[in-house]
C-alpha cells in the first residue's frame, strides 16, 4: 500500500472517530460561559419538570407531571431523632439476643458466662456500628450524644474496652429484671429478642440518663465558678 493510501485511510479513521463521539462544542461553550458569569440575561431558566430533565417524552406519564425539588426532605428525616436513636438501639439489642443468647445458649450452659459473652458482643456492636451510625446522622447540635454512654468522636482502644465492660453491666441488670419478673410477677418468662431489646433499652437509658445528669451538674458548677471568678476580677 502506498503512502498516499495510508494517509487517506488515517484521515478517514480520524473523521469517523469525530463523527462517532459527536463532540458537543456548542454545549461546552455555553458551559464555559456560564462558569465565567457571561450567560445572557435572556437565557432560558432550567426546567424543574422531571419529564424534561430526564428526557421523558410521554406526556401522559404521571411521574412527568411532578416537579423536581432537590431540597425536599425525605420521610425518614421527618421522624424525630430520639425515635430513630431508640429504635436503632432496640433493634441491635434484639439482634444480639437472637444470635448470642438464643444461638449460643445451647453451647454455653453457664448463665453467667453467656451473659458475659452477650455483653461483650453488645459492646463491640455499639462501638463499631451503633455509635458510627449516630455520628453519621447527627447534625452540628450533636443531639445523639444523649444516647451514647461514651460520646467521643474518636475511636481508641479504651473506648472499645469500656463499652464492652459497660454493656456487660447492662446485660447483668437485664438478667435481674428477668429474675424479678419470674419470682414476683410470673412463674417463668422466656428470653426473646423483642422483650430483651426493651429491657436492655430501659437499663441502658437509665445509666445514660444518670451520666447526662452528672455531666450537666458538673458543667453548671464549672460555669458558675467561672462567673464568680470573672465577677471577682472585675471588682
């Protein structure tokens, strides 16, 4: 093949590639002009109609008649944060009961050992799953701190260990609730995820409530001490 034929073939390939990609130079120029603030005042306003945005042509489609609102809140965000926090904890507590107490109960016959294993796994799940979920959903107000025993934004080995120890205490408190019910209210009540999750939630929030009260009293005492020092300095 001669050099002339090779040159013609290369030109045809280049032309076919350009046609294949069909570069939108006009749209690119408009985008650059918009970024530079050079968009004409009479330029069309972007439509909020979903049918036009997504390219739907069926005018009878009900979805195409709705307007697209990028700032619309979803149904999950309408649920109060405290309901979400309590439900997430309840669900994970019930999950631990199902897999540990009911799953390992046939292998671990000693009740104390089973409760310790349950508390350790529960502490691991709270430290590795529940608290990160709360951090992901919280705002700048840190509203989920009221539902965590150790509301620290960082992860270290001591928080991991303290969560395991703390939830061993929580599970021990739940066991006393079952013992009280079996002795004074009913003859026997079985351990199942729903009721276990409720009892764990009650004991957990009881201890967290005490912690929140202590922290509030300490902060108030520190604030009053600073105010007295500031008043004495002004005098």
